[in-house]
């Protein structure tokens, strides 16, 4: 009878959370779990018992969330939770499910240990075609200490679902007649005359020009007056740079807003998704940019957001905010292409959730760095060196248990191709690359460019004379060994692609 009472109390408070239809959950409690007041689920694990999973689990029906992006959140606090060997363990709040191919998925929170007061924990999942039972889990894994969850705060949000309305993208005769553009992403610094001369000799006809600072930093760009002064200086320089690049070297530009008002949070989400004053400034900024460059022939397009990462419910979601800016731009500049970014850093995986915008000359941007274990191998290590027993990740080859080759890359990009064919949309690959020392990097770039060309996508490589690890004029086996290498095989692959700009 006592066990049944516990189950009933959990069900009751899930209903009070406002999602009774989704969170009518029956929790199976482990011996380390204790339910208090019918809503506070507490776990206490002694140091000698920390190994393994100490969790409560509840079956969750994912059937109505197929092919959707969903979010789970709950309030929790912890005391003296030991640091686990893996970042995905420690405090545990996780979903487990399988897809139609039998592949297991475990989306959940990461890097939660130590002591912290009540705060919201959340994670998202890109759900494909779930099969069988799915389970939510709460507790501790491979950690000792105490953690407490408030079951009354448990929330489930369906963030994005596949659009269902019929739609056909609209393009002006000029944009429709423009052949695919091929180019480079600019460095963070200002381009020089030597840079332009080099780009021209390579047959580059497009530069994605970054407005960037404080990359990868958290809590920056909060002062809007200071941010505004910096943006204005950058736009002043762009006017001169665009004139030189276009009139003397025949290069056109995408204005790429790489740094945003309000900056990013620790989870890489943008503050302007959640804080109205930054959202409003973002729209006003694009109105100002449009007024300034609407008659500038050097500007090919307005790149509204670089790599949005919306992983939870937001007052100003990433697509609605872009739509608002695009609508305001269209009142000022009626025809210049506006480039819309996909969620999760322009991931191909999110294109099936991208709702097209019903305005003239809207182009949709994807970034391609998959598989990340290949393209970014050891980039974040201190020296970039292989550790004893570590082997480099090779392309083409077997990566994370799957064979990666051009066929696999096409499969990864299929959601983008499907979006293109479904809506008649123009696609722009704003970034793609592989780190200098990745074995097979040249073949990886060649295979991607072949796909882009087959699908008639515009593209720009990341990046021209920026960080050494992406620079095709440099080579090396780790961070300290990178040196100038003017004729790398990666550069030769790009030059092959750029030659098509001459036709």
C-alpha cells in the first residue's frame, strides 16, 4: 500500500505542472530514492556505493513527438555530488529511447556535480522515429552525494515540429538567374589588398564577412550602447572594404552577424532569444544595416544570425526572431537575399523542422562539420597532439561505428536536400571545413564540394587566413607544428571548386 501511495503522489504533481496529458508518470524508485511530501524526490549515495546508476525511472510516451525537437526541464538542488569520470554522469536527468533502426539514444544533462541550490535543469532531444518504450531517469550515476528533484516542476515542451503547410519559395529573376557562388569566409580581422588579390587569383567571387568579437566567450556584449559603437565602426569599415572588393576584384559579400547583442549564455544559447531588449535591438540593427547597404551592389545577402542554438523554450525563438527581422528588412530593401539560419549551429539535422518564410528571395543556410570527431579532432586539446594509444580519425573510414564516405555525407545532408526540393529553396553552405591534421581532409572537402555542386548550392569555406587549424595555406600535425604551406592538398581542392566561377 505504501508503494502505491508513492506512485499516486508522483502522478498528482506531474498533473499540477500543467502537462497532465504528457507527464502522467509512474516512477520506479531505487533503494537510494526517497519521496517526500509527494513531490520531492531525493537521492543519497554513500562514497563507497557511488559506482553504477542510482536512478528512478518512468516510462514516457514519445509516439506523438516523432520527428520533433523536444525539451524536458525540472528544478533540482545538490549537495557534495562527487565529480564523475564522464561529464554525462553525476546528477542524472536523462531520456532513453530507441529509433526504428534499433539505435539507442540517451539525451540528458551534462556536467552537473558539486553543490548547488535550486535551479532549473533542462535538456533537448531531436527525436526521429522512436520505437518501443522510452524512459525518463532521475538520480545519480557514478557519483556520491545528495540530489533532490521537485517533481512538481517537471516540464515537457515540444519546441519544434515539422511544418505541414504547402509552400513554394519565391525568387526574383535576378536571383534565380545567378549561378551558384563559391568563396571563403573572411578572417575576424579586416581584409587587406593582398588578401583581395589572393582571393581574386583563386577565382573567389563571394566572401562571408564576419562581424565578430568575443567568440566562445560567455556573458559578453550586454552593454548595448558600447555594442552599438562597435557595430557602427565595423559597418563603417565594411563600406570601404566592400567597395574595394567589388569594384577592383569582382567579389560580393554576405554580411554575417557573428556576434549578437546580449551575447551567449553558458549553454551557447543567445540572450536575445530570452531577453526582449536584445531581441528588439537585433531587429532594429538589421533595419539600420538594410538602410545603409540597400543600394550597395557589393552586398549579395544579409546573413541574419550565425549558428543559433535554441535548446529550450524561448520568448523569442530563433526562427520567429529572424522572420521579424526579415519582414522589417523587406520594407526597406525589397529584393536583396536574406539568409536564414537553421537551429543547432545551422545543423543539417534540423532542416526538417525549419518552417520556410513567405518573403521574396529568402535563402537558407547550413553548416557542415559532420562527423565532428573527424573535422574537429583534438582542436580543443591544449597542444593538439595524439595521446599514447590514441589513433587519428581518418576519412573515409569507420567513425563511431559507422562508415563515412561521400555516400554517408549525402545521407547527412539529405534533410537539407529534401527541404530544397520540397520548397524550391535556394541553399547556402555558409561554413564547412576539416582541421589541418585530419587524415583525409582533402578528400572530405572534395566529397562535400561534389555534393554542393550536384545540388547547385552556394558555398563558402571556413575560413580564409583566420585560425591556423582551418587555414588551407598552412599545415602541421598539432597546434605548435603548424607552419605556412602554400600548396596544401586542401587548398588545391578549393581551387578546383573555385575554377567553376570562371564559367
